[in-house]
């Protein structure tokens, strides 16, 4: 009787530490995309998020009548970068 020994192939799997944080940054606006997704940041391709951003600007214009508000979206990752506020000068 011959006995054969079967060699088992084991693949070395690299495991990531549990506490290590993954990061993925947008090349245009330099925001951390993964943390923005986890926090539920506003995105331009979601119509409800667009409504929330426009509603914020509308409320801001009601409180400050001499301001103009405009949401600025990143073209690459489509997250909200900032609100651009312009103060209209009434003294001229």
C-alpha cells in the first residue's frame, strides 16, 4: 500500500488591521470620499440633496436679505464643497 501525502496549497491573505482607516481623496477638491460617504454628506446627483442645499440658501437669503447664496459642488466626486455667500453692498 502506498500512501500519498497531499500538499495543501495555502494562499497568503493579507489582513488589514481592524483599526486602520481607509482613505480615498478626491484629486480635485481634496476631500476624503470614504468619510464623506460614511457621514452622509450631500451629493449633487441626489435630487433630495440638491433640494436641501437650495432650501438652505433660500433660508439664508430670508435672514440676510443683502446676501446671495450658492452651493458649490465638486465636479469629480460630486460632494458639496461649500456654500458661496456674496454680500451685496448697499452703500454706494
